């Protein structure tokens, strides 16, 4: 598979933080002691380091990580884990990820989200002789559940979703439920903020710990506070960044990353980085 690019550029990150704090351009420019025109140039994609640093401080972003994003100076290493596969499919003007995790002994598998097209997931399972026993949804935004009916029909597997985002065709559960699949243990952590009932699934039993995070975190960014920016930041800090640094993060968009990489390179979490 071709390398999946980062989901967000530095100006996307600025926009998400600005919307999260509900600060308009005039207010942000005044607070940063820059002109609205200078702010506009940065938001249009011009990586002016001096302006980026001033804006970062006003939005509680790591200036160092944001400048690094502007320079395109970082991309996460590609963590490989036996028993984990990523599927990236086009949806309108973007791409979206789905994942499969399986017990290498029993060959029983769980699929996380569907992506725009479950075809690659189904083909992979057939090619590896895997039996899909569970479908777990991180959240119910259309791009993540677009092919749920087909995936259920062709695998016969039940689907599960957080009770705060109940949909037809999926059983609901509350945070803390644990799913067991062969030697795999899947813990559920509610990481609301981007969506009302976003769930992070923490998988143990593979060579490395894995967390399927949906749109809570992206490599070098996050999904944004569609419901609550404060909750999105707080839940990520408490329930994702508390995981071991080697934990492989499987985001809903963009490439795989790790907790350790995000602590060093994600502008939304300046407490882990030099300013």
C-alpha cells in the first residue's frame, strides 16, 4: 500500500484550535499582535515561522511542533505489528481507514469501522483464511460506517457501538466493556469530543499494544471538537496519552503512529514538548 499522507497540515491545525476556542480572526490577530492579513497568509498555507509561533502561543499549541508541521519535517515511523492490518479507502474528497486485528493462532478476527468500502477488508480476510467474529465501531460519522450493512451480511458478525451513538444494525455498550477474541483482549475507553460517543479500543495480546482511536487522534493532529473541544483534548490526555509510549495508534484518517511519537510531535499537546 502507498504511504498514507498526514491528515492535517499546520494551517488545518490552527483552524481546528481556533474553532475550538471560538476565536475569530480579528480576535486571534489582536491577541497574537499580528495583522489580520498576516494571519490570513498563514491560514492559507504560508509557513511563516514567526507568525506561526505567535499564533501557537495564543491557541495553546506547541509552537515547536506546529513549526515542524509547517516545514513538513516529521512523519511517523511505520510501526508494524503481526496481526494488525490497515485499510484506506476513498470517501468523497478524502480517505478513511478501517482496521482488522486477529488472533494468529485461532485466525478469529475483529474489524474496526468499515471505511467507505469493505471490499478490501473482506478480500484480505478470505486471502488469509481469517474468520471475522466482531465488528467494532469507533463512532458513527458516515465515512466510518458507510459499508456496515455489507460487512455484516458477508461476515455474519455482530456490530457494536457506544450507547451514546446508537444506530440500527449495531448493539450498544457502555464504556468499560471488554471484548475477548481468542488471546486478544479489547478494552473500551470513551474518548468523546470529536463525536458524542467516540470509543478508543485498546487491544492487548499482540506483539505490541494497539489502540484503535477513530478520529480522536491523528498523526500530528486530532479530529477536532465537533461536540466539545475541551472534552476532546481532555479525554485524549487521560485515556490515550496515558497508554504506554510504544502503543500503536490506529487513527480514522492518516497513517499509523504511536503514543510516544504523538507526545513529541502533536501540536495540540504542548505539555510534552519544548515550546
